[in-house]
């Protein structure tokens, strides 16, 4: 029976992978200094998250920690070398007040709240346990913490100073990286937080009153510089007086009293690719996966990024998602959204965005994972396909050890079906040298569509790279509409028994290829799939240098073996590797435990032998 299962699994896999070959062509420079459109260095915590303040305990757990949810964050920290940047901010941050005597893992609604606003600006209460929950995140997690600007009662200064002090004093494991004051002040007239004259100028005045108080009463005594704040956290600056240029004109970069610096550490703006009941275009998976649409939707924000660069300050996209406010099932929670997200990370890096926070709220289909049973013992979480885009991006970051730069590659030729937003290619550089090639084939092909087309991309490289080995890491699933069984680099995070750690399941893909004598690497990537092709070693197999200076030989996110789930080729390869190395342990940083390169022929013969043995047993056993 085992042999029958083995053969049928292999046959089903081979059938599903039968493809029609098509070709495209791109050219990559050997060094970053020669690359067109090269980005700044990408911070290891670049691919981050935002958590809606009132929903914090869903992700961290309350009385019982959500260890699975926290493990998902730890995996990413282990892969990239630094925890992802977390913004604790959103609409509900403008309803919150801190009470040091309130000692519950819960956000308490104040029935007597009287603050102005359609929802009272002092309507929610948090206490020290709120920060205890944040401190469950991986050590050193950088936190952008949102403070309440909406509240303007007579005690507004003492309240905001108290909460800022509480954040700095109570967070021991995670670290406050910056404060934002107010969420989306460009919408304050709509939600009743302000009346009468309200625009960028009034915002700057109120913002500076609060930043000055926090600096003088909180930061100075802790030897923290004045430039610790990120304005303006706007929903959109289109047609408003909240643009970066407007705010600078209104004096937001004025130096703090007694400081050589202003209060601004960097800019903070929001965007969503699509927002329900705001965006007017029809939305489906195919529209999301047409990557030209991403660039056209984001065109205005590129103007703001350019403004940011004029003042030599970082630009942070602190709130973003495929679809807001809570996604749409069948679009945000399928594999096509993972391809969109990986592309957006890479695209944003080429624009020199410093940090991205994909916003997570209770019940959102756009969440990278969905928390389960907030107050159960123990709470848990279910991963979504978009999480794998983080894994891919962070393994890329970790391989570069703090020196990653991204450059876009333009296709010189491609089949007509791919000419409209279906193909994106990038080069990744580490220490100025070409490290990886990233190919995203976003042409929609659903799980039911078989056979699937494969696009072979001819990457033209300098002749000096002829004969070099490229190690292939695929981001793949059965199709664009798949909600389950996504893998990256042969890793899965869906096994409920693994506690959020990756399980090595293999993906049946070609593991490496050699650059031809003419300097051309012919890299196959199926419709609705992405591949990261890396020189030197498979992503995730080399030690990652962490922000504290340590090297991780085998990270906390190392893959758990799951032999029952492996394909024939991967099973045989793992056995051959264990035999050759004298060990059956998984490889560093959660990568598939296989040796590539010169062992490939051995692995192929081992796989073929296993297949033939299975056939013989079925016929004669």
C-alpha cells in the first residue's frame, strides 16, 4: 500500500507539472554599482506589520500567551537577522487612555467616556498588561507606538505624557523605536475628532505641542533625542494640506527647544491597494495579480517618497494591505495575494521605502495569519499564504546580512500574455555583488487549471558568471486561488503540531541550475509562482548575523522534518544527504535539509531508484 501511495503521489505531481514552455529575457549587472535603479540598503526588519491597538491581545494572547502567533514572528526574526518592525497603531489608538491601576490583559471600554468624536476619544482603557503583552514579541522587536492625538480634554498633556512614559518604562524585551501621535488626522473632520478649521497647519501646531511636552517631560530624562516621532500617519494626502511639502512649509521640521534636531525621525504614511467602499474599481484575484495595477495605484505615493528624500528623512509605509479594512476572502487570503505581496516588498524597496507595515486586525482576510481563540488556553493561529512572502523576503535579507540592495530588471522580450503586468524580475545584491535573481510570474493560473504553462526566463549575466550554480527557492502552491498548501523553499507552516515552526515538506522542484557558457541562466517559473535563484548557496542555509552581532548556525526557526509529507525526490535526496554527511538533521535557518550542487546527480539517481523500486514492488511484491 505504501508503494502504491508513493507511485500515485509522484504520478499526480508529474501530471500537474506538465507544462507548455514559453520564454522571456532579462539582463542583470554583476555588481550593484552597475545596476540601474539600485535601492538603498534594505533594513532586516523592513517587512513588518501593523497591529490595530484594540486587537493586540488577539495576536499576543491575553492571560495565556499566543505562542504560535509569536513563533510566526520569531521565524522571521531568525530568517532576516532582526525582528520585523511592528507598529501598534490605528484608529483605536485615538480612543485609548492609559491607567496604571488597570491590571488586566484586556482593553476596557469606558462607559462614561466623554471625549469628542463619533467614537469617544477617551473610550478605551489600557494598563501595564498591555505592554507586557507586546513584550512577548521577539527580543529587540522595534515598535512604533501610537499615542492619542484625538483627545483634547483639559488633561490631554498629562494623559499623553503618561502613556508615552508607560510605553518606554514597561517595554523591556521589545524596544520603542518611535512614537506616532494620532492616526490619520486628515480624517478628523469626518470622524468628529475636530470641528471648524482643520488642516495641515492646525495639525502641525497641535502635534508640536504634544511632541514638545513628551520630549521635555519624558525623553530628555531618558537621554533620548528629540527626533523620536513619525508624522503624519495620514490615510491619504491627495487633495489635502497634509502633504510632506505642506507640513514642512507649516514648520514641522522646526528644531526642538534645547536640541539641534527637530522632532521628526521619519515620515509615516498609509495606503491600501484597494479599500472596500472607497476604491471604485472592480476587484478580483486577476486584478490584484496584474502588477501594473500596483504601480499605477501607488504613483501618487511616489511623489511623497520623493518629497521625503528632499529632507533626508526615511519614508515609512506604516499601514498597508492588499485590501482594507479587513480584506476579501477569495482574494486577500489566496496564493495570488502572496505573489502580490512579495512583489510589493521588492517594488517598495526599489522606491527606497524604509519600512512597510502590513496592517492586521481581528478577522481580516488580509492578515498573514489569523489568531484563534483569544482567551483560550492555549490560543493559536492559522497561517495564510501571504506569510510565505515574508519568509521569502526575510530569507533574502538574512542571506545578505544587512547589505541587501534591490534593483528592478526590465524584460527585453516576453510573450504577449506576460506583457501586461504578469512578469516582474529583480536582482538582489549583497556587499555590492550579485547574490540572487527574483522572478515573479503573476499570470493567474488556478489550481484546477492543468497543465500549467511555464515561463523560462533567460537571464543574461556577465560571462564571468558562466558555469556558476544558481540554487532555486520557489514560492509555490497548486494555483493562484489556493488557500492552503503554499510552500517557500520547501517549507510549510500549516502543521498545527509544529507550534508555528516550519516543517520541511519539499516542493518537487528542480533544486539548482548552471549558468551557461554564454552567461545565460535559463530559469523556469510556472504561471502563478515565483522563484529566487541564488548564487553560492540555497537561501536559508548560511548563518545569519543578528542585530546583536551574533551569528545563528541553526536558528530557532529550523525546519521540523516531516518525512510523511515529502515527495519522492525530496525523500531520496534527504536520505542521500544524511548518508553523505552522517547526519539527518535539518539545515540552518529553516531551509530544506538537502545538499545542492555537486550532489545533484547522486540525488537524481537516488530518486529514480526509489521510483523504480516502488514500481517493482507494485508489480511483483
